[in-house]
């Protein structure tokens, strides 16, 4: 007789900018990178250093209890948390990936880690997409000014802020989240490679990451070009000041040499 199918939900929540994983103890530890724990039968918690926590089989109160325990390890908690979930159907012979659903034969450690990796990256991409949408709306007027040849009143402080915001997103995407990297569990279980790729395609991880990188490059180029023009404008103004001072010095010298004796 085949085992009855079971339905669970994995929820990945972006809690903060960074989680210090050293010292966290939530249950039976099953991996170190990312940090994962088995809390009970079909209950898992996966903690990512880039501030995302994925849970399986926990009700809302249990999830909030986990977040409270992790609170001392969080750096720069988000005022607004973002979450993404996926329905997991467990049953003999299942191995499919569909829209917002994964069908798997068992809730093994390796499959939990693979699904959690994709869901955590997806929720972080959603956060970066929101940030870049805001930065993009601020950078768009800069591009319009460049296109029309108008400099407008843009301070170097504003431009540096825009460049800084894009660099911070780039640093997080490359240094912390490592969107292009595959989870380490695939080295131990290469048979899950196809399952991982199907999930990655379903959530359009690569496509969304590429779109973000294009926006980042465009915003950086626009802001840096405007900043360069601003610096050139300031340099030209300084050069004119120097020319005026030189002319004034020459006139003063001429006055001292030729005109002043006549008035003495």
C-alpha cells in the first residue's frame, strides 16, 4: 500500500540585512552552510546569513517563536518583512515542480535545502527589485537631462547617494546572496541537479538576476556620467576664477607700473 500524500508549506522570510549564525541552536542541526535544523517530524528551519529564514511545517506562532530566538543574532532588522512560500506535496513516486508547488518523494534534508535555497534567493531578489525600482525612478530624470542636454540642479551628494545604493545592492547580490551559485548540498547529491534547475527556472532566478544587473549598470552609468559633467562644470568654473584673478593681477601690475606714478 502506497503512503498517503502529505501537504506542507515552506515559507521564506527576509528578516534583516545579515544573520550571525555562530551560536544559534534551534534543534537538531543538520547542516552548517546554510545553517539548518530539524525541529520535529516534518518540521525544518533553514537560516541564511543574508537575512532570510525558511521554515517548513511550522504554524504562524511557531514561526514567530523561531524569529524571536533569532532576534539577538540579527543585524539591521527590516521594518517591513517580505515573504514567499511554496506548497510541498510529499508522496511516493512524486518528483515534479510546478507553479508555486513542488512534489517530492520525501522531505529529506537535501531536498529541504535545495527548495529553501531557491525560495530564499527569490525573496531576496524581490527585495532588491523593490529597492532598484525606487532608485531607478530617481535616476530616470538624470537620464532625461542627459538626453536633452540639460544639467539641472543636481548635487554631487544626490548622485553619490544613487551610486552608493546601486553598489550596495551589487555587493549584497554577489558577496552575500550569491545568486549564481548552486547550493553546496548539490556537491553531495548531484542527482538533485535537475530538480534544482527546474525550481530555478520556475522562479526565473537567473532571468530576474540578469534584469537587475542591467538596471544596476544603467543606473551607475547614468549617475557617474552626470557626476562627471558636474565635476567638469565645477572645474571649468574654477578655471575661470583663476583666469579672472590672473587678469586682475596683470591689471594691478600695469597700474602700479604705469598709472600710479602719474597720480603720485
